[in-house]
């Protein structure tokens, strides 16, 4: 059984600036440098007028992995994360994301919606975390969600800085 999560963030820039930021490869390179580990990589980036697809490999250092999970991993945890943003109509757009842990240990999938609100934008994400480790799966899912909350906070803080200067 998977564990659900949700997160919402306000961006102090119009939703158009958010979509434009996501559609800028320089944004992703800067975000990777600012948020995450030195080993994180931008693996794929494609943007058309309507659709943006980004694949990033994230390396979670061993020190950031709870003891219960460390026993199952050799060193750090490697996650491949693909996000797609589409349907920008001038006032809102939607997104989807899928992240897989190396070795088939787990899967995160989710949806997002960003829209104009009070002179800025609000992006809300929701999804599911599934860890495929017998007996420890539920406990590890909760740990993953706690990590996701911290990661989302850092990513949205970066987006706020980036979009406000555009």
C-alpha cells in the first residue's frame, strides 16, 4: 500500500514566470547546483510551446538516509526523477512527476497544478510514495515524505528567487 502526500507553495511571481522558468534549461542547471548534491545531474530537457519534460538524477547522501533505510542501501540513494509540465493557458498549468529509486526500492508518482493567485502563483503537488521493502515499507514511506517536504521547501525557495528576477 502506498502513502499519500501533498504540498503547496506560493511563488511571488506570476504563473507565467513559473512556467517560463520551468521551460528554461538554465533554471534546472541552477536549481541542481543550488538544491541537492554535487553529483546530481540534468539528464534530459525538452521544451516546446506547450510541454516541458525534465529528467534529473538525484543522489541522496548516506548521511541524509535514516538508519533504518541505510541498512538496505550501499552508501547513497540514487533517484531518477522525471517531471512534465503542460497545458499552460495563461492562468494555470498542470504537471506530473515520477521518481524511481535505484534497485527498485521505491516509487514516487504525483500530480501538480500551478495557478495565478493574488498577484503571484500557487503550485500544489500531491502524490503517492511506495517503498517495496517488506515489513519496513510503511515506516520508510513516512521518512521519504518527510524528506520530500524538506526538498520541496528548498526547491520552491529556489524557484521563488529565480522567478522573481525574471
